[in-house]
């Protein structure tokens, strides 16, 4: 029960599961990195993801949120061959051969995206043998890659799809380390291998962490860093060394430096776990000194104090709706954080960092919206949906492929049985690249992981 | 513009602390009494002398009574959150500020959570702002399978937080108990049996000190448990463990049991119902987080209720899914009723899981968590459907006393309403 969750707070959430940060709204294409080396050298463990078959589909009559701030009442969404091929009103023609699904009274959104998850690297059951999210043996582990820890059989993936409509997610290393390693961006599809989930052509993210966790973990062992100033000193020296490497011929393989060089090149996006406003401001200056950009601050509970700075630096804030108080640096968390950022014109992403929270990002976004409304900040439903779709995609560098319902984008689509910003609504159908992978009305369209076979509740509604 | 709002906020804070119970009526509101029934439109709630005197439609407001127009509003009893940690911590990971675990204590069953309640805790204030008016609190078990004795509290902005001390004892069996007891559930059950034996010996004056593993104080505390005078909350998850706990009644017939958490309760719902033992459950935990939760499903609560088990939602604690998120969890149980093959609750049933039922299980049936004559005047007026994530309380009364809704968070909100520092630093915005 929850007293166990509290323990997790002191331990796992505060340290293990905890978030990372990434930066970057306008993201450079990942292709430039690939150009510098042979494919297998620069991109080992390539994605083997192939979309599953899907029928050309027309969703008609639903309220459609396009993910980029638009809303269409009685809209039509067409997809075929894995791509969105049309979005419009009831006047949009439906080509022959399309399966027509009546969405009257229902809602359509792009597939929901969680920018901060530990599914797979802190999977269920959460036993020590599965604790693969923090290489907490050194504060600097830029050489590790989260994809090497992801267990594709984590039952949490299916819950995220069935209850949260999650179609893409970023799996981050934990926050024990200042530099925690590369993230894995996944399509939320059942697969025998992690390569089969890897989001094609997604740039890598790079997890960094500020504040309490690194200094506690390493300070507690009598080694650097044990203070926030130690955090910065260790980080800055690493960046200076990385620049030397990046400016050289890069011939000697060095996994850590290759990742950092990728960040300096702009090909790998920094996701920086950072709670406090003052620390985020320091990190943005450190990034300028080192010559990289922060894509996103994760868990940025105090982002509302520096919305102007975040906007100016084009850094997203990936935040919870209302988490606070579980650790010192979260003490000033307020439910109006997202709304205040939105008002300031800064980029908002709602994230989970939690295998339960990922199942209701829509509800969390709705809470954040309502908190804003109560203080006089009105934010449209369509904009709020972008917090969990296109904004997340931008911060992860996959917005050219998913995150909104636009012609040519991946047909990652959720049909909700009601307003997705209501507690009473759930996904009815979820498509990934046009393939129907969850259907609340069809027990066979519910993924069951290997782990669950033959166990109590196999195939149960979860 | 900021100054004006802030002044208003501090004024509200100042006067509320000295306020007394006021007689009042809320009219024209959608009233949900918390007893499991559906909400009633255009209804009235009357509170006099700190107690509810009427609630429903066709209620006449006594002449001269102060009336609040509840048009467009919803009215419910205050939320009752069982098994939380309000008042026991300030910052979860700052151990000096956190009284919720007694890992190095020399005592266990004797620990009395009521002795540490900080009525001025920010989390009490934040929860109060979320419509939570009553709770039971307990320590988390850490070095003993016995977590000690829990207390009932109210969340009023006054110094009298403790409603009743020692309302239950808590024991943890299953995986957590096994770890504490020495590595196996077998040891946890042995530990439990020995503790009750020693409690009985102390009661009857037959304690042999050199043959005792439990301190006298702890053994004394368990006396009320074996007599059935104090409820025993038992935390277990796995179906087989639930059955083992129900079997304890064969050995200790007077135990007044409450099952806690029971992720796999649905698998043995019939047996739980037959035992008459109520349940305080997680609302929608649906992951096989451990090998004792393999069957976890969001339909757990609905299926147990369908089988006739009395189920409260509880254990919401800390700053993440704290007590103020109880309505969201209850709302999720309603959403399940629309999903094919899932088991959810009706709206009225869902509200009852966070109001009247936890109050009943905690020993305060008819007094808290319900709007009916004779119940405490714990009344929350909401700006919309209270189980909907977009809704929030606009006024909160406890024992008929209107409560301040401000706290650290609301003050930060007002300070950072804008980022203007052209005249003075933010430190002067208060």
C-alpha cells in the first residue's frame, strides 16, 4: 500500500526512478550525427521496428484535438498505410475502402507521449534483479545507454497503452548520476526485443541530474560530488574534456565522449532532471559555457519562478501536475506550475516518471489546466492536449514524425470514450502507426506480456 | 495587483483561526450525502451547532439562518482518508522532519501516532484545501511487523487535531512482514502469534520477563487487540495471504480485523465478504509490482464491492498521491463502470469509498463522512462535480467552522502570479 510508496519516495523515486531532463524544443535533425561515421558505428543496435498491419480507417463524428492546439467538432481523421492522410470536418471526403468508425460523442487525440518513463528499466515486478535504471557506481556515466536496460516484457507498457493511450515514450536512466547516460525513445508496441520498440530515426536523449540526488548518492560515499557546487564542478570539467575530444579527430572510440560530443553537435538532446529554479538558471549558463542546449528540464517543480528565462532559452519544462514535498527540492511545487509557464509563453510538457502516473497523463494535464483556470489563466483544452502530445514530441525530437494529427505523420491515434480531460474517460481504441493495438471492446486486442502468461489475471482487464 | 490578492489571503487566514462554528444552510446545490446514494439536485444542507441537522431536497431553512447560495455548486461531506501520514512529516526525504517511520525505535506496538501530530503541517493545510476534513494516521512499519497504534484526526486549522488516539493497531504480514520478521512469511506469522501470546500473558499477570521477546509496553498495547477492543489492521496483498489472515479468526476469535491493501482481494472476494471483514484498499493499482500483487487490477475494488465487501479507499499519503487526490481516484473507479469487462462503482458508491465507508471502518459511522442529521458539520462546497479532476473546493467547514484554504502553495502562487521585479525583489511580494 502507500506506506510502501512513501518508502519508494525516500528511496526509489528520490533516487532511482527519478527523472532526468532533456532540452530542446527546436531540435536539430538526428541525421547530421549519422553522417560522421558508418551506420553500424554511429548507430549500433538499430531500430528493427516495423509497423503492424492496419486497415485504412476513417474516424468520423468525434471531437478531434490535433495535438498542435487545434480542435474540430465532428471531425474526420483518415489514416492508411501507417500515416495520417487527412484531418478535417465532416465535409472531408472518405475514400473508398476505408473502415468507418463512428466517434460521435467521443474524442480523438494523437497518441499520448510520455517524455519521462522508467518502464523497462525499472519494470514490474520491481525487484532488485530488475533495478536497471541507475548505473550508480560513478557520478559520470555518459557511456551507458538506457536501451540496454529495457526489459520489453515489462507489463507496465500495456497498462500505459490501455489506460493512458501512450503510443511513444522516452525511457531515461535514473537520476543518481550527474550524467546518467543515453535515453531510449520507444514506440509503445509489444516486442521481443528493445530494438523492435526503438522509435525509428529518433534522436537520442541524454540524461543529466541536478541537485540532491547526485550529491547524496556520492557524498554519502565520501566522494565528489557531495554538494551542489561539487555537482557543477564535476559537470564542467567533463564538458571541457568532452570539447577537447569533440574538437579532435574522434578516432579513438570512447563511449562516454562520443555521447557528449553528440550533445555538443546538437544531435543528442539533453534532458536534465532539475527541480529548483536557481539551479535551472545555473544549468542554462553551464550549457552556454560548454556549447550545448538543454532540451527540457524534468521535474521542474519551480519552473514557474523562471518562466521568462525558460522561454528566452527555449527550454521545455517537463512537470507533474501537483507533486510536491517528497524531498527538499520539491517543497515549492504548486499545481499552477504548468499554467504559469504557459502564460509566460514557455514550453510545457506533462510527464509521469511513474508506472501509475503514465496511465493518466490526460488527467494530470486536466488538473494542471484547472489549477490555472482557478487563478484566472484560461488555457484551451486543445492547448492542454499539446502538453502531452506535440510538446513532448518536440522536446524529444520526434515532432516531425508524431505528436500531432497532420498529413504524413505517423497514425498514432487514440479514440477516447469521452473527453480526455475528464476523469471519467478512458481510451477505447489505440492505434500505433495505423495498427489497432488496443481495443477496449476486444479482449484479444490487449497485450499480455510473457511475464503475465499463466499468472493470476492473465488477459484480465487491467 | 498582486498585493491586493495577497492581503485578502492573509486576512482570511487570520480570521479563520479564531472562528467558531456557525449555523448555516447551503441551498440550491447538488448535494451528495456520501452514503452511497446518487447526488440530489436543488438540495439543501443545514448545519447548526456544528452538526448537520438536515440534508436533501425539501428541507426548510430555519428562519434567520445564514444561507449560502449553492447554485452551480456541489456539496459533500468532507473527505475521510484512512491510513495516511498527515501531520507526521514535513518533507518526505528530510528525515529530521519526518516522524512516519520508527526504524530504530525500541518500541513497536506501543507506538502511538497521536503523540506526534503537527496540526500546523503544510500537508494538513494542503489537504484541507482539497476537501479532506478527517483522516486516520499511522506510522509505516519499518523494524517490527507492528507499526503501532493509529489515531483519528481532523484537519481543522486549530490546535486540536487529534479526534481519538489509539483507534487501531497495524500489523504487516506478506512480503513486507516477511522481510522484517527475518526473511519469510513463516517468521512473520510466528512473530505475530508470539506477540499475541505474550500480550495475553501480560494481561493475566503471567508474564515471564526472561522468556519474553516483546517489551512489556508493547505487549500491554496488544492487549486491546486480542480483546477485540482495538481494531487490528492487517496489511497483505496476495490472495493466499488474505485467506491466512481470515483464518486468524479461528485462533483468535475476538480479533476485530480490517484488511489493508489486498491487491488480489478480488480473487477471494467471496471469502472476504463472508468473513465480514472490511477492506481499506488502493484504488486502482494494477501492476504486478511484486510477486504478491500478480493479480492486481483496477477492477479489484469494484469486484470486491460487487461481492459484498465493505471497501474504503485509503493509504493516500505523501506529496505525490496525497489525500487530496482521493476524489480523482474515486472518479477513476466510476470511469471503470463504462469499460467492457471492468468492474467499477456508481458515482455514489465511489464517493462513499472516500467518505462514509472509511469513517465507518474507522469507528465513526454516522458521525463523519456523511451528511445526515447528527453527523459532524464537515461540509465541503465544490465548484463542480467533486470527483472530476477539474473541480476543487471553494469552502470547507469542519464541525461547522469555516476553514482557511490558504497554505504555502497558495502563497507561492500569488507571489509568482507575475514575474515583475521592476520595483522590488520578489521577497517583498507577500
